[in-house]
């Protein structure tokens, strides 16, 4: 049984391993993770691409957490990572276990995931960010160790690969209409998708009844000696029938 040290991992992180990587104190690679949605749940997992001509044997994996302004990565319990309501603990995938923790040459495999219960995004910031390395709400650092000799638990020849992914959280009221979740946004200055009465705090248009107006009446002829027959033409806004009293 491989030792499990991870609490959470990326939404979709792909490790492409072609040569031995020296473990970096921060990140071997950094990625923009894009946008996650407040109060939505996600299954997180890691995919490893073995671009070598030999087997890679997985040994351990870890994940650390950081928010802007924090000088170091949080390596403690995921229950203290403020953006998450943790779901199922993470484990190696059954596919990897069935393969004896081996990723064959020139193949890709999901090596670990978050199990049956997804993780919920439980908060959002006050100001929307962009889901980039320079504008984000939280970051996750992923580290995996493996070797090509299948001598676990000996770590003397292990290769460590570390990736950092930067995420943002969107929500109703952040000033941008996210079409995947919203018809409108009450703080969107363009008023896209708004109803006649605006947009509510559930990002749904408000449609208020509008009055019917009579815009004009034309009578031809307008005068004559009784009995007289006239044609009456009416124009109105938001009206489909007309009643004229003489």
C-alpha cells in the first residue's frame, strides 16, 4: 500500500514527465487554473503523462495551499483552507492501483482523485480576480514523487515534480455576467440580460408590468352632418385591443 499524504489536488492538472525533475522549493511549473464558481462542487484529480520509453512508478503525492498575501504555503489540514468545504479524502485511483502504481511508457493516466464526494467552494472574495498567476483568489501546489526502479519505499532515486495552479472564484454580483450560471448580474454596468425592472440578487431579470399608453387617434372625416360615417385609427404601446367611447 502506497503512503498517502495528500488532502486535495487540482481540478485538472496534467504532469508531463519526460526527464528527471529536481524538486523545487516553490514550483517547477505554474498554470492559470481559471474560474471556479462559488457554492459549486468539484471533483479534483491529477493526470500524469509518461512521455518516456520506460515505466514510471508512483510513490507519494502532496498538495499545499496559499492565498494572496501569504508568504508561505499552507501544508496543514485541508479543513483550514478557507475557500473549501472538503469532500472525500484523496487517494490513488483504482486504475493506478490495478496497474500496480505504474504508468506505462507513452501513456497517460489519472493517478489520484478526490473520491465520491466533491469539494465545495464555500466563499468568494470582495473583488473579482482573473484566474491568473498575478490575479487569483487561491493557489494549490501539487507535488508527486515517482521513480523508474519500482523500489518503494526507498526514496533515494525518487523524482519530484511540482506544479502550482492559480484559481479565481466567480459569484452572482461580481459585476460580470457569467452566462454559464447567470441570465444577468445586478452589478453589471452593461445591464446585459436585465429585465424591465433590473436584475435581482439571484442574477435573474426583474420584469415589472409596464402601463399601456394611447399614442394617437385619427378620425377621418372628423366632422360632418349627421348621420356621418368615419374611419377611426388607433395607435398605442403594449395594446392589442382598443375601445373608443364617443
